[in-house]
């Protein structure tokens, strides 16, 4: 891990397209600004971890989950045909 010290208004560059700027420090909280390409997804760590966990949970569908989903779809299709 690279550890850097920065003062308010100072920046860090990551590659050619990402700039991180310290905007302010107040009561132990640091405000940062991130300038990055719009197609780059940026998340707070805790949100990213939740997304990863939900994706992992969704990928663990069991055979009975799939069978239940197929049954529900068949029922909906039967109701539409009537």
C-alpha cells in the first residue's frame, strides 16, 4: 500500500486520467474529490462490498430456486393465454 500525505487543495494523480484532490478536513473527516472518466465506476468501499456479496448470493441459485422460477413463469404464461 502506498501511503501519501496531502494538504487541502493538494492532489494525487493515478495514471493519466484520474485525479484525487483533498477538498477539506473537518473534525477528523476528510473530503476528497475524484476526477475520473465517466465510464469508470467509483464506489465507497462498504457499498462495493455489498454489491459483491449480493452478486455472489445471486449466483448461488439452487435447482429448486430455478424450478420455482420456471413454475411461476409457466403459471403467468398460462394466465395470459386465457
